[in-house]
């Protein structure tokens, strides 16, 4: 079975789960008709509300944040079985009628990339820009991602020690361990079980954001260039893995520069939509 065939099969299955995929898979900021749209893909275990607040700080952009199962209002739902299962559900929520861009941080970068490939494989319009943040190129090994047999507390401490991003009071509170660790563990398992399938590079401009103090090497970020046939840029910001929290205005300024021009440009389309 090819990746595209498997994805289409899972899309049919996931699409049957709900009559309102947009409301289920996306947390939306204020509607802004005519404005370019930014889809945000959170980091592993991330809270979509953290990214939704960008809607207030990007007034010329309609912000929508991917909302994964097993957390927030979807807490009681089962986790995605694998990356194809996850992407299939996201496809049901994505709307492509307006110019749009993807931004994915860490684990979200991988999900944004695979969602872009799935849009192409199903003949839908593609993001005008794909911005991936703090994650190695998908054909490279991820330095650490398997939660293995760690307890919830051990997992939170290991991630906090390596990447930061988890407050010390959360790491120290046993009452919060299972609540915070459950979605984190689910996302790390998706990374551990993900095998990159080589394919044709994406016909989409690709921008990489990274933190100068992160453990990721510059080479692992620059290697994303292998996955686009269009323009490629690496932009480094001061800070660690969560540089976007430390220097939010710098990051949003860079995103504005990419997104604002999209209102006057058409989005590229996947191959089948070019057929007459």
C-alpha cells in the first residue's frame, strides 16, 4: 500500500467520525473575510490556546490552530493511531479557498509537513508558505522522542530538561502529571512510529525557524532544503527550543512578513487540480 493510498483510506474512516470536522479539528480566531489564513500546528503536548492568542497580535490574518484528539475539549477522544490517521482528520478540517500558510513548531512542524504532502496527494490547494520550526528535516533521525517505559513524572522531567517549555511547578506536581503527560506521550509515540516516505519535493516555499540556543544542529534545520523545489530560508532567533515564547514579537514580525503578501497571491495547487 502506498502512503497516499493508506492516507485516503484513513481519511474516509476519520471523516466518518464527525459531522463538524472544522469545529472539531480547528480552534478558530475571529473570522476575517478576505484576509490570508495561518494554520498553526502546536508542539508535542501543546495547548492550542497558546497559538490562538496570535489572532490578537496578527490583526491582518485569520488564525486557526489545529486541535488534536485527547486534549482540551477533545480530551475523552482516543489518540490518533499513527501519523496518517492524524493527518487524515486534519484534512477534513482544513479549508483552502483563501490563501493560507502553515506554521508548525517542533512536532507540529512534522505534522504541518505531512499535511502539506497529503494536500498535494489529494489534489487540493497547497499552502503558499510552509514554516517549520525547531524540528530536524523529516528524513533525519529525531535525537530523542520515544517515551518508552518512563512514568508520567519521569517523562515530563526528561522533556523539560532537554527542551524546556514545561513549568517547574508542573514537573513537581503529581496531580498534574497524568493530565499533562497523556497528550505529550501520544505525540511522542507518533514521532517514534513515523517513518519518512521519500517523495517528490514540495512545490511550496519553505522557511525554517530555529533558536540559536536549541540543541538542534544548524545542519538538521538546513536539510529541510531537500524537501522543496521553491525558495528556502533559515531564520534563527535568540533563545532555546521555545524561542517563540522568549521572543514572540520577533517571531510574529517574521510571520507577518511572510503572510501579509499572501492576500494578493494565489495558492499553488496539487497536481490533479491542474488537470483540465
